[in-house]
């Protein structure tokens, strides 16, 4: 008898049956365990002060504009500061236009924000808006200045007084024998006008004692660095000598550094900044700028957000608090100014000290700091 070949089906079938039986036995005999959850990476955020059960605080911030580098830094810092408190800050730009600003403020009031911070285009137009905010139960806080209105909170900056002193600092640095120019801001805007008036008034008052210390040109720039660059170019053509150049805002003068170098005049003109930009403070540190005034966009916005948070939370805060500022200068140049007759009542912090607080607003106004607002009230 010839044996028939064994087919693949006859070989595979018993094997399949054995595998199925084996799997069934294993499933019945093996101990069952709960399925492990899928592991995912999480980002742990810094703790905030938001209290469980409380609604998030929303702050509407109406700026003069959001194209100037200082204002952009303010927005970034304010957003971070609000987040640190478990709040939200919403920034809008007035584009330097009063009608636009009024519409933005009214929209925020209709939306029911918890607080308003406003940099007024025209402070005389704010009273009706303050009344609307009060009716809606929304604190109205002005940036850079205080309104003559008991229903508004104010955070004025000492612009006039600072620039009175700045005129003395510039004069002493240049030994009271100098032709000086100044880059201004937006005419009609309180900080710009106060800085201009303080500087001009003090130079006029010093004329009898120091007739060779002169302001030979003041030019507004509308806070626009491009316009400032054009002004500086015109000055370098118009004046064969410029001993000192002062600015109402740091970013307006950065282009002057390169323009002076191109003209071979960088060692003949001392530069005096204002705002406390980190970049500007570094320029004071390396000697490119003679001096600066420490506000600091980051520092200012932490100050404002903390003030608004404390008002909303019902803390006992003054209606008007003054943004603290400092003059910044390298110690060796400060000694030279004192030698040239600068009053010792005008003091300086070093660039290193200024940089520490300019880079981190939380150092002075963060959630871990017990802010005593009475320290910021002018007696």
C-alpha cells in the first residue's frame, strides 16, 4: 500500500487546538492585575495665589500704545505678574488716540473686569469714565499720574521732580559748561510734558550761576524711535558740538549710539537715559551711557498689577501711591559729579543694583513680598 502524503491542514489543526487550550488555561490560572494607567509628562507650574472657590481676577489694562519697546515689555511683565497671582491681565492699545481709548475703557466696563489700569491719553477726559467704572463697582487706576478725582486711584511717577534733579546731574557731569539737547515724548502726554518742563525749568533757574550750561534744542518724538533717529541725524548736521544728549525714554536714544560713532563723535557726547531698560542699564554699566533713571518696564508693571490685586481683594491701600525711582550711575562718575558741585542730597544706585530689580519685578512686588503701600505715599 502506498502511503498518502500528510497535508498541511492535518498538521496545523492539532497545533491550533493545542495553542487555544494553552491560552485558556493560562488565562484561568494567572492572577489578574489592574491595567497600569498610561504615563504622561506634566509641567509643574509655579504656585499662584488663586484661592480655591474664588473667581479669577481679571484686570483690563489700557495702554497709550503697544509698539514702543517699553510698552511691549510692560505687557509681557504684567501678563506674567497677573499669572503669578492667579489673575489675568488683558492689554489693549489706545494707539495714542483718545476716542479709541474711551471705547476700550467702556468695553472693559461692559465686560465686567475686576479692575481697570489706564495710561490716559488726556487725563481731563477721564472723569465720566471713572464715574461709569464706579457705578459698575470697578476700581479705576491711572498709570503715570493721578487724577483730581476721589473715585480714582493713581500711581503718579515723579517725572517733573526727577528731571529737575536730572538737569543738575547733567550739568555737574559736564562741569556746568555744555550745550545739551533733549529727545522728548508725546506732547500733551503727562510724563512727556513733566519731563520736558522739569528739565527746562531747572536749566533756566541755573542760568545765573551757570550761564554756559544750555539746552540748545528740545524735540518731541511721539515716543517713536524712528522719529528720534531722524531728530538725532538732524542735530548732528545742525550742531558741530553736542556735549550732552538727554532722552525722555531709553529706546529713543539707542540709535544715537551708532549715529555718533559713524560721525566720530561718540567720545564727545555724554548720553543720559531714562526708563531703566535692562539694555540701558547695561550701557550705564559699560560706560556707553553716563546715567539712567530706574523705572523699569518690568518693575513698573509688577508694581501696578500688585496694587490692583490688593485693591480688588479689599486691602487697605492708599488712593495714590508713587512709583519709586532711582538715579543710576557708576560710582566713579558719581564722585566726579559731587566734586563738580552736585548736591549730596541727590543719590545714586549702581548699575548692578538697578539691574537686579529691573530684571525681576517679583523681588519687590511679588506674591511672597509683604508690600507696605504707605512707603509709596508722598508726605
